């Protein structure tokens, strides 16, 4: 169970790091109001990561909610898929990796919380 928790924690921290990279990449591509909303989301994710690092169990629930929000906002956007066909490899890698991280968190966190509750 300790290994699973460490893996989840690492995924949370990786999501924050990737979010910072995303902000940098998006800073010249999106309007300022959208960039501000991305930054607010990143701050929320960073706060959840800090809570995870401090060992607050409720932080995992916050991460699940944030992962759902990220996927609900990003997956329906056709422009994100166009990165691949337009040859924007870096942008597509950020989108693809970020989506994969969120999906992994949505699978692993409930499993971890259920195992922890049963123990």
C-alpha cells in the first residue's frame, strides 16, 4: 500500500510540474483571461499537492475533483487534438501526458482510498 501511495503522490507532483510547463507553453497562445483561469487551476492543483505532501487524506478527494475538471475541460476541445495533425509535437505531448496523468489518478486514488479504508 505504501508503494501505491508513493506512486499516486508522484503522479500528483508530476501533474503540477506539467501544469507549470503548460502555463509556459500557453502563455503566448491564449488570451489573458484564459491564461488567468489556467493559472488559478494550477494554483488549486499545487495547493492540493501541498496537502498531499503533508499527509491530508482529504487532499486525495480534491485531486480527484481537479482531475475530473481538467479532463472535462480539455478532452472536448478539438483544438487540443489538432496539435498532432498540425505538427505541434510539444503541445500534443503536454496534452496527452496531462490527460494520461489525470486518468491514472482517477483510477488509482479511489483504489487506494478503498484499500486504506478496508485496512
